[in-house]
């Protein structure tokens, strides 16, 4: 059977998937270029395949899936015998999943945030705060490279996605070899790979040239780095098999706590981390998680962060539940797409609205941030063609959507006339015991913090 991949060479996510196809020797894939300038992605026939109207989009007979990360995992699971790019071992896979969500939620959004105003809105300079986010992505990536490749000693799916995003970021903000020696060496190794040269390099250069042509001589350079030092005094606790470092007000942490409750995963010690006191920046915490985020999971001497990666790891290793994250490749691919949508769109839009209020003392939400949340509502409404977010059965996708959308609703109320499906779906979610127990209290804490800043 011939698979059809709708793509755009300048798109880093599309390049990542074409590199995966080449690296895994997946045959019989037809490539169809989508002309964004001619708005082919907004035509009815494309929207029927992918209401989010993004590339890449994969067609496998009458099955359609989008989000590059979900596509790659689906292709490797169903059509490839390659066992190194995405190994079956739960711990190895969990690390790769964390890196994929880091790409979806940090690396690629930093690129998108820097270039969209230039390419689509006529901006003549890249904003300093956008460049700061790119630099932050470099900082974390440098810390992740404790071994030869991003997820260990072997090249994996994580490296392919990082090379697509970081090579594109490098076109916008060149990597300083002195500041990032590990990242520089890693990228140089990647550039020697045949599929990098064939499937990534031309599109990366094409994207860089497009942005530079729009900027002319107005490229912004020079970023200052701020550092802070905080004291951590409450993480030295008794070691047990599973420990979850969390903060109740954190939306991703709440999603994970609902997953644990829904799947009845036992024997987890919950440790509250006080971000306001900087406990997540202490050396002891940073050793566990160099990205210094919550939630973070400790499983004996194994550490994992990113709520989506943790949830999949826990369900895979410690739960008998087969409905939240089923093994069927097509069902799992749809759930994966929704999880990456939460990571890259829903939570990113929420974080973008909240951070200026909480951390920069701005007195009102920025109109452009509220618009991003509305756009996320628009797409979520289109996804709800059935009772639940990923189909007829309640799944992990619903848990993460309810954490994010339940929080967004407090900031930008959902109009039931405009969004009847989201309204009905969210009302169903609110009746769930673990929504009431694990989501509502932390949500109230977050809302109180935001309202106190806005007052």
C-alpha cells in the first residue's frame, strides 16, 4: 500500500518525518508538496483530512494523522523493523518521549514564535524575547547531552527531531560553539548523516533564506543571560520506588495526577515543590531534571520529566489499563497527536498568557495571547467529532485536554454557542471523580494566584 505524506520542505516537522522515513527505510511513501503561499492547506479537501491544517499530514488508506511526532511513532510502529530509533524498553522509550515533547513544547514553538511575525506579519526584526526563548532551548539541549546522543548512546527518534528544529534555529540564531560545545559537536555529527544531507539540509537553508530575505539587515543579535541561585531544603526525603515531584497549581502536574488516579497506579509518593521559593532551581533538583520543571518522576535511579512522557511511561510499566492508551497503532497515533497538540498548542497558549502576569507583573492579558487561546478552542472544537477527544472511548488525550482547557476556561470563558462540543465535553469531564479530586483544588490555587496579580 502506498502511504501519502503531505509536506513542505521548509517545515522542520515535515523534514523530521522525511528523515525518519529515510532512516528507517520505510518504502512506498508518496510525497505531496503543499503550497502554503497559495493556501492549499486551507482548501476543503485538506481540511477534511486535517482540521488543524498543518504539515506534515499522513494518509494511510482512509486513516489520517497529523503532528510530526505522532506520525513518526505510527510509521515506526506499523511499518518499520528498526528497533533502535524507538526501542520498546519502557525507560528508553520514556526518555525519547520526553525529548519529543521538549521539541514539541519548547524547541519548535521557540522557532515558530521567532519567525511567524517576520514571515506572516511583516515584522522587520526578531523580538529579543523570542531570541531569548531560542537561547533557553539551546541551554537545556546542552544539558541534555550527557552522552553522545540526546537519549543515550544510540541515535534515536529524539535526535532526528532535534536536528530538524535545532538546524533551523541555527539559521536564525547561530549556535555559539564556546557556549554550547556539546550541542555544536552533536550537530556536526548529524550533518554527516546521509538523510540529514538529503532530507533536512535543503529545507533548512530554504527556511533560513526566507526569514533573512524578510528581515534584510534588521536581524537582532545579542542576548544577556540571567542566573539565579536558590536554596532547596525539603527534597531530602525517604527513597521509595516511585516519587512524583509536583505543584498542585501546575496544569501538567494535575493532568498526571488525574492519570495516576484514573489508572489506579499505587505506591507513589507525592512531593510538593515550591517554585516561588526556587526549590526547582536547587542543584539537587537540577541533577534530577536539568529543565527544572514539574512534574518530575523518580523511579529508583531513573528520572523523567514532561507530564505526557511520564503518563505514557506509567501506563506502559505500571498499569493494566488498556483504554487510556491502547496498543492499536491507529488509536495510539490519534491519542499521540492530541498529546502533542496539548504540548505544543493548548498548554503553550496557556503558558504564554499566564507567564507575563505571574512573572513579569503585567496587569492584563495581552490580546495576542487571548487570540492564541481562541485559536486553540477553534481547533479543539473541530477535533470533537465524537464523544471524546480521540474517539468513542475516553483516553489519555481527554485527561490532558481537561487539565489545559479547564484552566484556559478560567482565563477565557468558553462560549457555549460558539463551542457547543467543547462545552458538552468539559461538562462531562467535570463530573469525573478524579477531575474533582485531582484537578479542581490545584486549578483554584492557580486562578487565585493569577487574580491576585491582576487585581
